[in-house]
């Protein structure tokens, strides 16, 4: 069996993982910086970089230890080279390049968004992907619909024209003074609220012209409502806001699946951990005859196992990166 070491440092999680070429995760160590960034209500790039420097060696060592592997057992090193924060990306990339150079192990640069998609293919009985598939990637920085026709060939058919869904969650949570990151907090609070209480206006979902997303207007609607109704129950605001986000994501994705006649649909990214989103999607997919899958919760938010997973087909095809690979903060899929 061959093993891939994954390294991820694109935002506020330093992570290292060991995954075999069947997609089985032997170790996935995550050093989260959330408790530090929480105090500022969001990620501070300079602090993120410094914390990655402090954590990267230990995290990598722990991943190897947990997997009971040594560098000589590793067949390839997969590392995120974008998109993400430049200073943060550079730390993981430099660590991976150094290990690759010293141990003479091939390096494979991975697009973070492709990594999120591959969170769906980990820990299965065998590593088999059915093409074509449609994937809704919803994270803190991105909201896009991607079609994969075959391995390594992606087409983005829709994206957000303003904020990402996770960003909207984080901004609404900040407005309501609920803490950071907003997604999991709103998800929890919304369970006790009435999602039908407030009808926040948002883009017209019946407009079939475009499949693009927009969350900025919805966020403004929440801001305006809260200003006018400061005594309103926050649980109702959270539930109603979440309902609008989920509706948009589900309607757009199902419309796209029908338009492009694709039956395999995946969710990916931090927001795919959302309980209401998973529930609504499962229901609608069933009605529409769509095979829907989403990653296990532990692989939804940033982690290195998904990065190592995305490297499997590239490793098997011998598609390696040079040691001159650069960090690309705005890398597209
Ligand atoms: O994928 P991710 O870990 O990082 C990026 O690549 O951006 O996603 C982080 C985002 C944050 O905006 C966070 O609020 C959101 O995912 N998130 C959630 C949930 N868990 C994380 N949003 C809604 N519901 C959740 N349960
Ligand atoms: Zn991410």
C-alpha cells in the first residue's frame, strides 16, 4: 500500500494527514486557531501565519506518529497551494517542499477547493468516483457549483456574485454578537427558533436565467430587520436567515442538476456541515431522483485528509509538481 502525506495551512487550521491510495484516512491532525481568532471576530492573517509556523512541525510529526508511519513510508506529499491567505499558504508549502527535497519524495500541489470535493471520497470501501458529478462547494470564502466531467477536469457553472454563504453566516453572527465562526453557532441556535417567523427578502429563485448565488442582500435584510427590531428573538432571526440560505443553495443546485442532467450530486466545504442544509438537501434530492452525498462532519471544515485525498488520482497518474510551485491566493478551480 502507498501512503500520501497531506499538508493544509490555507486559513486558520494547521493540518497534516496520512491517507492511503484507497482513500483510507490513517491520521488527520488539526491544530485549530479558532480560539485565538475568536477574540477578533475573524481571522487575522498575520496571526494565522505565525501560528502555522509554530504548529506545522509538531502537527506533521503527530500525523505520522498516529498513522504509525515514517517519512520513508510516504510515497507523495500533497499540499494546498491556493486559494487562501498568502502568508498562511507559504508556511505549508515551504514545509512540504522541504520534506520533499530532503526525503526525495514527489510533491503534489492541490487546489483547496478540489480538496473539499475529495472529502466526499475518503474512508469508503474503495476509491471509486462516478463521473460526471455536480458539486456544491460552500465554504467561508467560496460558494460555487462545479461539474467534474472526468478526473482533473472541472467546470464552474455558477458562483456567488458577492458574499460566500459561510461569510454571510459569519457576518450575521457578528451582527447578533453570537461569536465566531458564525456557521456552527447559528446552526445550533436556529434549532430553537421559528424559521417561518421572518420572511427575509432575497434574490428571486424562480429566475432560471442564472444559477449564480447572492447572499449580500440577505445579509442586509437581516441587518435592517435587527436595527428595527432589536428586541426580536435571536433564535427566530437565525432560523429565518438559515432557511433563506438553505433554500437558495438547494433550489440552485437542484435546478443545475436538472439542467445539466447530472444525477450524482455532492456537497462540500465548511457550510456542508450545516444540519438544516443536509436535511433539506436530502429531502429534495430524494424527490428529484438525485444521488446525493455529503462528507462526514469531520471532513467538512478545513483538514489535510481531503488534500491528501485529492492527490490520489494525480499520484496514480504521476502528475507531480515542481519544487518551484508558487502559492496562489486567488487560485480558481
Ligand atoms: O471550508 P471551511 O472550513 O473554510 C474555508 O475554506 O472557508 O469553511 C468555514 C466556513 C465558516 O464560514 C463557517 O462559519 C462555516 O464554514 N461553517 C458552517 C457550519 N460549520 C462551519 N456554516 C453553517 N453551518 C455549520 N454547521
Ligand atoms: Zn476550506
